[in-house]
C-alpha cells in the first residue's frame, strides 16, 4: 500500500500509464502531470460506502489553484460511494483529495491515462 497521498505510477503499455493513491486518513494526493495524455479516467474504491469522501481536483499550475473537477455529466467528481468516471476537462495537473476517511477504512484511487501517440 502506498503512503497516504503518494502516487505509485506504473507503465502499462506504450502510451498508457496508471497512477494509484491509497488514503488511510484525510489528505491531498500529489498531483500528476497529465499534459501528454488525451484520455483520463479514474476509479474510486471507498471501502465502506458512505463513510469517506474523495474529490478529484485539477489545476494548470503545479502547486496552486486547484479546483474540483466535473465528470462527463457535469456533476462534481466528489465520491461518497465507489465510482468510475472519465475526466473530460483537461487541466495539466490532476490530484485526488480525501476530504474524510473514517478509521479502519482505505480509499483507493486509480487513474489510467492514455496518449494519442501509441
């Protein structure tokens, strides 16, 4: 399991990379530079549903100006239950923020990014 907020980045195949964050407490994950990727999707696994909240955020600056992202339907990418969404807006940097994580619960975030250059 990764430290809270630290992404494990893994090469899957040419043009495809995944990043995984595991949270056991509230906190903000480190941001991933997604400038080279045209497709991004995220899967959220919250353990016990309704006991933790995860928010996906984005910015064009690496250390400031982060705002909550919206999914394909326009709804905020804020999760209190498990979810799987495409990230349709394209900020350069994307990170998860675990707003609340209850005791003995783990929140897992996996983002898969695909480049048009395959």
